[in-house]
């Protein structure tokens, strides 16, 4: 493989992973291989490590993998790996990263503050709390905030360095031990702490959006539970999890039928259906960790997870192939149109069964009411022609696959609906050759008048319609 090509690292790691697959205790990142040893005592861990090392060296000889002796570090009590420090006691922050943050000069512009906050967020899982001090720094990154580094920012900056320098040690995740998640919410933030044997494995927190701050407290508490399960999905999915919350009503709500809950809680309940959890009430005085963290959340607000987005709705507005200015113009025109406002009101309240009971200005919409929908200030109607085209394309692909044929060639040789010519004839002025026997004369070039054919079809349809149409009486 040539050196320097962009996919080289990914290809190299895939090949190395394939060559060393099935070897226990090996972790591969790029061209680095970490070999671990486990045991109840130091001697047992070393024996386990040495056995895994022998298996690794044997596989390297078998696969002709060359190793760099200068990079070898044997029986290390600590190891720096992918930005963290692996130790006997647990997971720590890499001292080099701590040193880099401690040596950072004062930010002089918005970009420097963004780099600082980015590094802090990367290390966030080590902190049981990051105080509201981060919010003060983040305000400097807002577009409508004038840059002004003050003594308050300097104090927060120094305090942040001190906090990072005293980061706790996280327990290694053990798939054999039970999982406990502490979650809590405050007026402005959410928190979560994943724990095993009473020791923290990872922390998480975030701010509430402006909309979420208006939720009822029970909804905020439920949202904190949803946030914790989704944030720790790689740990909690497929495992029995005990949720500890200081809101006693959660114990009752999660056991109720889905349809008996309010709509907002229903959406949240749908998001946790995939998890096996048991909600347990714990008084707030016994949940100091989560309670503190919810009041010292990370300042950024994460968006909805992909699971909820799939369950709740398909955002049609987000995928419209038109500009933001055009969307704004459509919304404004919709808001100013009295007929459309009446239509929207009827769609929300429900259509009457009898057309005569429908407001006169929206009766033309009665016959296709099921095709109408309303979202984000815009009224949409289903595109039946597009759906029909998609069905045709799917049917064509399936039949071509079953017959072992080229679907594109078959489509280009098939006459279009309403026309006597195929796409190939209209584009190339001749048919393309296929395995079907075709007269030589039909393969001769011929310019097709598709536009004239379409106009003739329209005139024919107009004539058929006019046979039964009549002029309206003159208005008096």
C-alpha cells in the first residue's frame, strides 16, 4: 500500500485487527497495541499479561508482523492511551493534557475560548461537577456578545485550571458487576452518574434548553432519566440497570400504561422502552453526587437523540430543497392567509364528517383532507405522483435483480407513461441494444418530437373533459 494516501490509517488498522482477532486482552488503535493483564493480585495479573503477550508474539510470527523494539514498554503500572492514563487504581486524565491546560495563556479572542472549552468538554467525564463558571466563559463565544476579557473571566479561567488539576479517578467498567445510574434535574440542568460498587465510572451533564426549562418538575426528572440512559447507551443497553432518583413519583409513572401518561411523557417513555431498568426512590440527601452535578451542568445543550427523532416525527421542513428566505416567505404568507389559518384550525380540531358542516372557504380541501399535514408554520400535501414514481422504481429494481439484468438499461429502454418513446430514444434519438431480439430498422437514429406528443395528449384530454363540461350561468 502506498505511503501517504488518505485511507491508509483506516486500512492498516483494519488489516491489523483482522490479523490479531480472537486474541484476548488486546486493544488496537492505529499502530499501537495495548496488552492488559487481570488478576486478584499483582502476581496473577502479571502471569495473565505474560501469557497474552506470548500469544501476541506467536501471532505476529505467524502473520509476519514486524514490531518496533524502541516503542516497547513492558509490564507498565500506568500507560497513556488514546488521551487517557490507564492505571491500577482506575482511569485518570493524561497528565500531558492537564499540563497543557495549566500552561494555557489567557484567551485573547473567541477562537481561543472555543479551543479551551473544547478541551474541557473532552475531559468532562472525569468531573463530578463543572460549576457554572464555564457558562461565564461560553458567553464570550456568542455572536451577539462583545469581546471583553474582565477580572471575572480571569478568576473563572484560573479556577477551571485548578479544577482540572484535581480530577478524580474513575473506576474501570466491569461487565460482571451491577449497574446503578443516579440522575437528577434542577431548574436549569440535567445530570447523570454511572456507578458500580458505589464508585463512579463516568459522569455526564447538560443544560436544559429554553423550552425544557418550562417543563413541569416531573417532566424534568423523567427527562433526566432519559438523558442518562441514552448518554450511557453503550453501558446500559442489554443490561439490568437500577435508576436512583429523588423524585418518588417516577417509581409510579414508569409502571403505568403508556396511553395513560400525558403526550410529552409518552414520547419520553417510548425512548426508554429498549432498556431494562428498575426505578428506585432515594432521598435527595443521599444523592449528593447527582444533586450537585445537576446544579453544575456542562453549559452546552445537546439536541434530541436520533432514536427520539425517528419515533416522534419526520421533519419535512428540514429536508426541503429550498432556501431559508423562501421558507420564511411561505410561513409569513401562510400566517397572513385567512383561508389557510381556518384550514390549520380545522386540521388541529378535526374535520367534520359532513362536508356541508365544513367552513365554505376550505371545502375544496375536504376531498383530500387525509393528504394534508401541518408542520412548523407550513401546510403540506402528499405528492401522490412522487410516491407512485418511487413504487415504480422499487418494483423495477426488484424485478431486475431477480432476473439478473441492469435496472438502468431496462428503465431507459421502457416507454414512459403517456408517451410512445423511452428516455433513451428522447436523449440519444435511437434505441439502445439489449438481449431482446430487435429489428434492425428500429435501431436506426430518429429524432423524437416528445414536446409535440405531450401537447397532443393534453389537447386530447381537454377535448374529453369539454364533452361533459358546460358554461356557468351569468352572474346577476
